[in-house]
C-alpha cells in the first residue's frame, strides 16, 4: 500500500479523559476525533486493543488474547442509556485520578458493573438486542468461544497461569474442554457479552472517525503472551515441548552497553505454520483489520530472523538467531488480504536483510529524533534526513516525551540540536513537531503529551520496567482548540 503524505496523533484509548478512572469508547473518544479533524489530522494511532493483565503490568503488549478487546474500554454510560445499568451504578469510584489509570481500582469497579449489566440483559427474554448478541457470537465463534472459556478457567483456577492448571485441561483435551464449557457456561456467556459490548462500541467509534476523515492505526505485537488463550488453545503454532511448556522464548541479543532482553514470549513454530498455510496468522490479521484501517507491526525484525533463548536460560546471551518466514509470509498474506497497510517498527535493526524485506513490500519504517546524534552530519534520525518511505515520530509510547528528552540531553548534544534546528529550545516540543512535519517522511506522528508540552512525568512506558507504566491520562481540557489550530497551521504549511 502506498501512503499519502499525511499526519496524525498517538493517544492510547486508556489515556482518554473519562469519569471512571480509565479512558473509554464514549463521548471523550469522539471529542478526540473531533480534535483531530479540526487540526486536519487524518490518523489516530494507539497500542494494541486487547485485554490487559496485572500479572504483566497491564501492558497491552502482553495480552491474554490476540483477538479480544479490552473490557476496560467499554463506556458504562452507554449501558445506562440501554437500561442495563442505573445512573447510580456508574457513579465514579471514590478517589480515582484524572491524571493516571489506577488499574486495580478501575478493574474491580468496571468488572462489577459489567456483571450487573449482563444479569439485566440476560434476564429479559425478549430484549431486542439479544439477536445482535447471538449474531455476534455466531460470527466470531472461531475465537470467541475459546477466549471466553480461557478467561472463565482463569477465574476457576484463581488466576493461575494455564501451565499450572490440572491435567487434562492444561493440555486442552477435547473432553476436558467440553466438560468445562458446560460447567462454566454462564461465565463463558458473560465473557462473550463483554466482547459484544466492546465490539459494537468500537465499531460505532470507528464509523464516527471514518465519517470525519480519520483513519485508525492499530498495533500488532509480533509475539503473544505465554499466559494467553492463543498458546493454550493452539499449541501447535508455538515451539512447545510435550508438556506444552515453551522450549524457547523471545528476546533480543546483547548490544554494546546492554545485556539484551529476555521477553519470555514463546516463539513460533514457523515450519508448522508454513505447512498449514499460515492460517492462524490470517485469522489474526483479519480480526485486526476488522477493527482498524492501518497497522504498525511491532518488532518487524522477527519476521526476518528472531532471537530464540532456551526457556531455561535467564541470560539473553544464551540465545541464537533463527530464520523467520521472510518474504514468503508477506506474499502469502498479500495473496489472502490484498494490499497490506503496514507501518513497521525497525528501530535498532537496520541490517541489510530486514531493510530488503521492508523495501520489497514498500513498508515505511520508523524514524525518531530522540535516537539522533545531533552532532553527526547527516545522521539518519535527524528529521532533515528522514527518507520518504518512513514514518517520522516526535516520540513514541516507548520513549520519553520531547520535553523530557530535551531536558535530559547533555550540553554538547543540546547545542548541536539547537544549531541543526535553528532554535533556542524555548518551544522545543513544537519545534520538533515542525521539523518532523517538514521532513520528507510520508507519515508524521506526534503524541498528545508532546502537543501539550509535557515532561517525563507524562511518559507512557519505560521499556525494561515491570510496574508504573501505561498509566498516563489526558484531562478534560487537553483537546484545546488553540492547540488544534496551531497543529492545523503546521500541517497545512507542510502539505500534510
């Protein structure tokens, strides 16, 4: 797919304002779409939309499902309108913050409200919405039934990881699956109801955005969490032993100055996937593109070659490179889906192999000024040197904000940055936005934090840390018309 010269803003939905302590798909999401439209922005980018788990620090990149939606994003106010909840039942929980998501507090509150809504929905035999729910369950049964059972089993076994469940349900025995599906039918139905609510609210928001010329940019993590329905229900997709435990896990090797990373996700059995025609991946992409218009592929390098660490090893250095599926995979995907609207994360992996794979399919890679050496002439991460086939970011969900980055720069790099951009740094967030917008990159992206000029206190994620991430939220006054107008002027001036 060839992208047009355009621009947009990153804001994960949990970061939206809302009265319930976490952003949702309600009125404030539409206000943000209106903000983007008034600023002449055509893209809204966000992290993966799946459920999150406190066991994984509520990371959207370690979800218990590659296909389900996050129940925390459901707008409870819409359930009052449908008569499933009373106004009193959606009064905000005491003490929630407008500035960050307090996951423990809001998860319990929303879970309780959604159970009440389900009970009301399920006790009315002639509810006119019942047909819509049943149609959704039938249409999405291929993944929905397994997901609902998995989450019900997690509750049944006190949230234990599935590798610690008793046999034979641990190994997904058909007889055990049938037995538990019957025993936990009510809980499974509740989980399917929640997914139906998410799906219909997301589709309504997507239609609202499309009507205003805003495309949705989703995110595809290459790997899935070990403690997920994907690994439990389809072990043949992954490199597991006879006991269904991973043989190898994903990560990245040591680089100068670091020890590498051990992510812990099971790696794929690409030989089996190839033999089965990549069906699991096709299902995953079809669901993704049912919800978004464009997708960023996280860790694109893994499709070329991937770092596999023995499951029993703690040190990333114990791993080795293994061959990924390469161009064959994307040709098969292209044959199945047609044009591939992908942006790819290629940061830190700029060898010729991954570059050739990216170029063969015309996928734009990422360029981020925070990785620039401002004192090196022609450095690839300086905005004036971004290639046309790239996405220029002011910052990302994994980096500091522009203001935080600038404040932490050493004197020499700060002086070189100021010289290159012709600035004294007094308005650094807008000066970097202008530089990225003015670059040759076909797509330019900023974050809501950078538009607001916020510092490191507003950073969304610190890679390599397990707690305190994914919490930042915008407040009600964030979508300022003056900010939208300033961004509109920059966008018009740079022909985006």
